[in-house]
């Protein structure tokens, strides 16, 4: 195929040039203000993140979330909620890559498959800290400009699309159903 071949055209378009997915489990150690007796609940909220292309083979996601732990202390006679903001950085390898991009400008789309949530929350072995196991999962797509070649149908007639079987003329019955004063009515 040559550049001036009448049967082919080169089209420059944006396309998915890379894909990746990563599941992460992380354990955080949180120090409450009182020695905990028991864990009553654990929630992960306020998840924020952004993604950028790190290298030819990876995307980096930097994010944060709040861990809220409701616990009892003083031999289960009092309760309190401790909140800690946690930051993270995930490097996601691109398992699918297209090396035919035209330039080095990319858009990265990151989608959360599994929002950060608590798998396990327990009092640490020394009894002073609380250990929280969190899971999260992302998929990423790298969008870049690429060039594709398409074959032009030499038998295609531009007038073929004009007669596609659609009839857009209104019938007298349809016109009879139109209320000519519908714009003048007030609710």
C-alpha cells in the first residue's frame, strides 16, 4: 500500500493505546486517643484520586481516603470515633499497549472497580493501636492519537445513502393530533 493509493485513506484519531488493572490490599495502623476494648465499626469514606501516565508501561494513581473507626474503651463503658486520612500511590502496569501512537500527549482515564473498603479491623497485638486492612481496585485506559488505514469502497455511490427506506413525511392523521396552541397554554 502506498500513501497515494486510491483504495486506502489514513485517518488520525484518538484511540485507546493502553489498558491496565490492579487490585491492592493495604494495612494501616491507627493510634486512637484511648486504649480500645473492642471495635464497633469501620467505614472508609471521602475517596479522592487522580491518575497520570508515569512511564511507557505504567500509570500512577495518587489518592486518599478517610478511615473512621468506632471503638469502645474503658472496659466497654465509653465509645469514640477516630478518623485518619490515608494517602496512597498505586503504580498500575499496562497489560495492553499499542506502540503506534503519533505523539507523547496522552489522556488517562481511571475507573474505580472496587472503592476502598474495610476487609478487617482489629485491635493490634499490643492493644494500643488498631489495624485496618483495606482493599481497592482500578482499571485504567491511556488515550492517545494514532493513525489507522481504512479501505475505501470503490463501488460506493454517495447517493446510495439518500434512499435508505426512511419516510419522514407526516400523514394527515398525525397533523390532526398536533395542538396548534400548545405554546400559548399556561400551567
